[in-house]
């Protein structure tokens, strides 16, 4: 019984440690939501769509997103497109790109 209790306490302590628990997993959608919400004025209506994702390594993720925003329901939507670089689950860089750009997020090739 004592062994079982010690084992349970040990397992709980490991799972509650940030490096092993669920809290350490990156939350890419909420980070994208925060990024997009800071782009547009308050009370505007917007949404975003992930066009593509590519992993360069286990720690790097490139996300191609399209954003659409309307200041009021009767105005024309404004679209923008961004490449977001996540490193270790955190947003590291963002670049606005043309809407019609062809993006090749594949691995770099040596010449």
C-alpha cells in the first residue's frame, strides 16, 4: 500500500512538471488568434484560416495563414496573408506576404 501511494505521488509530480505535463504543449491556434486580434481594430469582425503548415524540424513550424477582416458588416472585407514561424511552440516571427504568392515552405536545398 505504501509503495502504491509513493508511486502515485511520483507520477503526479512528473505530470504536473511543465516539461512533461500538458501545459508544455504549444497552443498554436490561440497564439494565432492573439496575433490576428492585435492586427485589427477593436469591434472589427475577423477570422483566419490556416492554408498550410510545414515543419522544418521537431522544434520549428511554419504556418501560412489567411486573415479576413470587416470593420462593419456593410464594408468590403480586407484580406491579408502571413507566414508565421513558431520555434519551440512560441511565435518567433511573422511576415506579411502577397495574397497570390506561391509559398514553398519545404526544407532548404543546398546549391
